[in-house]
C-alpha cells in the first residue's frame, strides 16, 4: 500500500484553487463533447482531452509530481541513451577488465563509480541493469493492472455468484504473503526477464482487480450503462466500451503505484538470487552482489544501485499521488 | 457478535481450502515433474519410478489430492524434505515460533513509533516537521529492506560495533530473546518499512477525525486541546489502524523473508530461501502454506479486534 493514503488536501496545491473549472482553459466552441455535436454517445468514450488537460494541470500545480516525472524521464534516458555515449562491456568479465582499472576499484579515473567484484564498470552496469529493472517494472505493472482491471470489471458487472467466486479467489491470493508466492513461482518457472514480468504481474493484478470491481459496482447502475442495456448492447460491449473507459482514472493511478511496487518486487527477487540471471543483471541483483563486498569496505558497490531504486520508486509514488489528487477533484466535479 | 464470528470463520476456512488446492496444484506443475526436481536431472528412470510410487505420483490426480488432504488434515504431513532429510512439518515447527517473535516485536515497535509520529504530524500540520516526516516516510517506503538492513549492518555493526552483524542464532525462542544486542538491527529493519506506511495512514486518519462533528462538540463543551486530541480524536483515528494492521500482515511476513536473509535469522523466511536455493519443492510449498495460515489467522484476529473496538461493524454485518 502506498504511504500517501491521503484524503485531506488542505496542505496540497489545491487549497488555493478556488474552482478547478476556472483555472482550466475553456473548452473550444463546437468541441465534440458539446451537446448536439457529433461526439461520442453518452458515456461511450471518456473525453480524454479533458482528462489529459487535467493531468497536465496536476503537473503544473504540483512540484513534487514534476520532480518525479523528471526523475523518471532522466532515468529512462540514462539507461537507454547512456550506453550510446558511455561504452562498457557488461557481459564478458574478461573483456570488461581490459578497460577497467581492476576488480573492486574505487570510484575515479577510468571508472567514475568504480568497478564491482568481477571488474565490471559500475556506471555502465547501472545503465545495463537499469534497463531490466525499469522494463520489467513497467511491463509487469501494465500487464497486472490491465488484467486486474478486466477481471474486476467482469466480476463487478456480472455480480451474484460469479462475483462471489471471483472475489474469493482474489481474497485468497491476497492472503498469501506475496514474497512466498513470488519465490515459489520463480523456483518453479526458472525465470527469464519475460517470465519475471508474468510472475510479478501475477502478484500485482490483485489490488487493481479489487479496486476496479468496486468502481464497477457503482458504474453499472449509471444511466448510460442502463441505456446501453435497454438498447440491447452486449455485455462485452458494456464492459469494454463503457465500464473500463470510465474507470480509466482509477486504473492509471493504480498502475503508477504498481510500477513502483513491481520495481521493488524485482529488486527483492534479485536480492534473493531469483531475479534476472547472469550475464544479465538488474539493480536488485547488483545490490545483492555488492552486499558481500560492501562489508569489506567497498561501499561504492551498493550505493549506486540502492540510490537508483529509491529514486525511481519515490518518483513513481509522487506522480501517483498527484494523479490521485486530480482524480478526486474530477470526481468531486461530477 | 456470534453471527459475525461464524461468518468470518467460514470465510477463513474457504481461503485455507483454496490455498491447499493451490499448493497441491503448484506441486504438480513443476516442469519435468516433482521427481526430477527432487532427484536431479541425472536421476535414473528406475529411481524416478520409485520416487513416484513412494509419493503416490503414479495415482490418478483426484486420488492424489484426497491423499494429500488426508495426510495434511489428519497427520499434519506436508511432505518430506530431501535436502534436510526431515519431515517438512518438523522443520517448520522449529522455525515458525522464531519468525513469530521477529514479526511480533517489530509490529509492536512499528505501532509504538508510527502512532505518535502521525499525531505529531497532525498537530504540526503543514509546518516543517510535517514536511520532513512526510519526505522521510516516502524514502523509507521506497527503500528495499535489504538495503536498509545492509546499511544498518555497515554503520552499527561493522564501523561502530554497537550491535551484532548477525541475528541471534539460538535454537529456542528463549535463547533468541536472551540476545537483545543481536536482535535490535533485524527488528529495526523490519519495523522501518511498516512505520513509513503506518504513520502516513495514521496522519490522514487523524486528520479526518479532527474534522468530525464529535471533535467540534468536544471543543464546544470546553474540553482542552489535549483532551480533544488524545481522548476524542485519537481513539477514533485508531480504529482504521486496526484494519490496516490486518491488511499489512502479508507484507510484514514478506518483509520478514528479506530481513531474515540479510541477518541470517533462523526463521521461516530464511527456510523458504534455503528451500528455493536447493529446489526443495515440498519444503518451499510447506513454508508458503504455513506462512499463509499464519497470515489468515493474523487477519482474523485483527478483524475480530476491529469488531470489538468498533460496534458499528458488528451491527452492519447482521
């Protein structure tokens, strides 16, 4: 659970905003959303323009969210563009040693952040491992949230015994301490990066599933859903075109927190030696390798990866908090 | 209250049954089969057939499930660990109390620290203390426990020798408790993450309580600010914390896995990691099953406490 389970916004940037409507730019005349226009039929597709504007406003008002977004973008650039400018060998220790000073070399000179116990340059390795950490974190969160949203929408929409059975399954999986579940899955399916995405998604779809189910319970009583039903719209159409698009705010907010949690879960697996296997690596595995040597005084082998994890996770939490604030304002406007 | 208890017990039993089914299925979908996992990739065909016969793996799946349930419920048999050469139940029985001690103390510690912190943030809301504590809790929430544990070891055990590098290694719970110097760092590590989320939750719960009508009424009838804060607001703000406690138990038990690994604490978490390292599937599934049982029991106790503290829950469930 993210730390900012905030309902009080008296201290947030919103308190000095008299009316959210007044701040936003007025909708252009004749916009598709205006009544009588050729826009989407009632409730069919959320006017994403309004939502994007809302999100843009959140970032304008909330400095922490901007900082979070900047950190995320910089980290992605660092991991994917960094290696273009900073060449290091990260898969062959023999070759890596040719360009490195030595194994366990302190920061400075050829290796700005030092080298690890195998002689890999740590700055280069931070980019190399970061790719895996960010990719698995993002992919697992998106996969988990997408599945959870669909599951929750179906469960909430059908109700009755279908709902009861589907939710008991979620309850059960939620009461298994997730790290035990992850370890069992990681041992049974020897993990590659792709399997790790699936395994982490398997643990992280539960919370969004429950959230979206709750949201669906209120959405399905709305007039537009009843109207589609009366007109003979199929259940599939109602769930995919009406319920999920209208719950998209909750889904996006939750996905943001899920990315942070997925990165932490991957790091935990990496620490236990069940993460991405050599010659590939991730930030958690880097930490795990570094811990043994940090005790011998090679402090530079744990700080870079440790700081990277904390920075990225805090950044995603800041962005998620800001998005949730905007969503709550949106709900109040209804 | 009786009705609420019965409903809650049935719910817990359903969860346990589904978990048993899941554990059984997971034990059967191992690629290459359970025999290969236990005996290794170079085991002979005869050895595998013998293993399958001894473990009933050659019987129909339904019969296997029946035998598994019968053994589990009647004989508390969770399988045999080929690595430790012992019954899984025996090994877990020895380790479980140690994890309960670790988790119990750290949870109490987390509550003792987090509740005053949350109250302090409300009293000083939107002042520097509030912002600093908010920032600190974000960092601690984002900090992987193994990083925190390692840093604590580096500074408090290796550089300054205040505490021990390793957790107590005693055979019994009494032996572990008699070595508090070694127990401090693991407890702090496990508590830190929970403190971060508990204090955030406490802050918002307290903030909400302060806006309630009964707080205004208390002020109007002349209760002092201290009395309003601690008697009227705090007691009501604590109610959601009981639920949070129940919901956090799976996360705390997961944190114990990491903490135990960092400090080499001989509990269930370290056992699961050892089982994973040796691909000891029966032991691994056994630890996951017992950890889940403990979690279900913990959530159950939290829910009952919740109903005791807040009578509205009891009436609503009728």
